[in-house]
C-alpha cells in the first residue's frame, strides 16, 4: 500500500489576487480605496480586461454565419466562452447555457417562456428574500395570467423556513423560483433539498445563483435544478453578460423568448422555424465582447482556490460582524454558514448618511433596499447599509471599514 504524501497547502494570499485588479490601486478622497460593494458588482481582473480588449483589437466581427476569418475567430471565442461558463457551473453540455444580459433577463426568459403554459390559479413559489429580479417577472405573470404567488417565510436568523416552503408547495405549483443566496442577508439556501421537495410535487425549480456562484462553487448537476441563473458582473466579469442554465430538454420544450435574427432556422411569409437551442433563445446580435469577458472570468475563477476564497470571505465577514456588533449595530441575517455579505443598521444613523460618510474615508458600501422591498418590510426597516466581501478584500480593509464606521457614526450622533 502506498501512503499518499500530503501536498503542502499554499496559504491563501489576497494580496496576490489584489495585484490582478488594476482598479484596487485607486485612491478615493485621498484614501486607499476599500471596495466593499461587491454584492452589487465585483471589480475586474486584468485577465478579463485584456480578453475584452484583445477581442476588440484582434478578432472582432459578428458571430455565427460568417465566412471570413474574423467572424470565425469571434464565433470560436464566443462559443468557447459558453463552454467555460458551462464548466464553471458544472453543466453537462455548453448547449444548456443561454447567454443573457444578466440574471434579470434570464429570469424574465423563463417566466415568459414557461409562463405561456401557466394559467389562472396556477401557483408560483417565491421567498420573501428574493431580489426584485426574481419577483417582478412573476408578478407580471400574476397580472397577465391570474397566477397566484405563494410566499415562503424566513426563520428569525434569516434562513429559509423549510416548513413554510413545504406548505407553499401544492398540486397547482407550476414553478419554484428561489434564491440560492440572499444578496441582503447572505443566507445560503439548501438548493438540493429545495429541488428534491419540489420535484416530489412535480414542480420545476429555478435557483437564482447570482450571489451563490460568487461565494461558492455550485454544481448545477448535483443540485438537480431545472434552471440556474447567474450574472457575469458579480463573477468578476463584465456587465451585459449572464447565463441561464436549463437542464435536460427544457430548452427544446420551451417556446422562444425574444424574436429576431440569430434565433431562427428559416422565415417565410407564412411561418417561422427556430434554430436549435441555445441559439433559439439568443435573438439578435449578442453581447459578443461581454460574453468573451464572461468566459474569461469563468476561467479566472476556475483557476482560483475557490474553497479558500469562501473561507477567506467567511473570516472577513466574521471580523466585520463582530466589529459592527461591538459598535452597537444591528446585523440583519445570522444564519449559520451565511456567505460574505453583511447588512447592518444603527438606530441613530441613516444608512444613506453612513454610506456617504464612509466614502469620505475611501470605503465603498451600499445603502438602500437592495432591490428587496418585501424583505425590508419583513425586517421592519426602510433600508440597510451593506458591506460585501470578495476574494481581494483583506483584514486590514475590514479594520479601515470599522474605523471609518466609528468616525461616521460619531459625526451623526
Ligand atoms: C440575488 C440577486 N439576484 C438577482 C440580481 C440581479 O442581477 P442583474 O441586475 O445583474 O440582472 C442580483 C443583483 O444584485 C442579486 O444579487
């Protein structure tokens, strides 16, 4: 029997990651930038920037149907990006990935296409911690079709109440659309269990992976979800590029979303036939350069030690949470295993004022409703401040954030 030698584990080094992000050397108000607005959008590594510039400088043309070199190169890069995003998500084939403008468009696609078979009284299961992009497309169906939205409640720590979920499922459930990680509370949901319970009732599941894919490494095949959606700009990629993963033959069965060029096989005066998926869902010239940047971001992420990033972010979250509590703040979301997102508020300081004052010290946080009004109502607050962590943040930055927070609060009280 051979004894496996333990590989020396290289310590996670956020400085090595920081060095790859040009914007992080900026100064704001004569202070070093402390960027803690990652849940809204992450910064971009040099690799992504170079891939996009390279595409425009060397290989740019419209994709598909081209008969010249640049069109072929551009198409190859675009389809390679699809394959990389598929690998990032653990999808079984690149054809299961539809490029969209982001999560919002991906959810609208499913709501619109699947929605064609939803009728009056059919039920849609959502939780009260969804981002508006996973609420409003379903409200549109409620308005148009008379569908009924069933709301899943939360436990006091901000975790999904699985009993409430079980009772929201019923014979008329036509889709379950739940977040895989809240952008406000940082709560991760048990995607595999959500899917298991829904499938037992014959209902398909869409998981919103906008945050979960950043702070973890979801495997769509292991989750078993019918639909999984992500948005490139939170995954260290560019804006304007996101993805819908659809399992099995869903993309064959669903009707198209938008109509136009690229998504057809043939068009006559009388009839239209559609291109095979995923192209059937990609009408018009796609965001070519952005998709290539998204593919590069996926490659960049896959080259990182993602469990180490998650552990690093958890350590930053813990330190920041302790600091905010020590200053007398209220922390929203305390579920075990939550991801690197810290929403907080102070009785005597409006979140907007805090965010503006923090900016004076170079610290970027977000304040507002975070596109989650039903959740704000549940929390009994109008808005919160939110610090959210990424691979490139450091313990020193958490100290700078806490120090700036203390000063900002002193100015406001
Ligand atoms: C959980 C969650 N879902 C959906 C979205 C919407 O993403 P996008 O605006 O890129 O479509 C966000 C963005 O904040 C999010 O955090």
